[in-house]
C-alpha cells in the first residue's frame, strides 16, 4: 500500500478522501488525506498523509486502526 501511495497518491485502490481532523503541518490551508491500508476488515488500518511543499512529494503523518 505504501509503495502504491508513493507511485500514485490518487490511485483508486487507495480509497482516498480528505480528512478534516488533522491539520497539514506544512500548510494549514492544504488538505490532509486518508487512505485505506485494508478494506472490509474489522479494525482496518488507515494512513493519513499530506503533500509536502516540494512538488510530487508526500509526507506520511500516521497509521492508525480504524474503529
């Protein structure tokens, strides 16, 4: 999943969507994203990330269990 995120952050398999409870540490006006590590699994993991100021780079913020 992290390799897919690195290659193509907008890949449909990541089930990407904005996450409003975190602030982007580089630019609070920009979005933090949530991507699924697992889907249709009890206590599935989610990755929260944002784009870095350098074009084309992403910053992993945290990996959490989805409750």
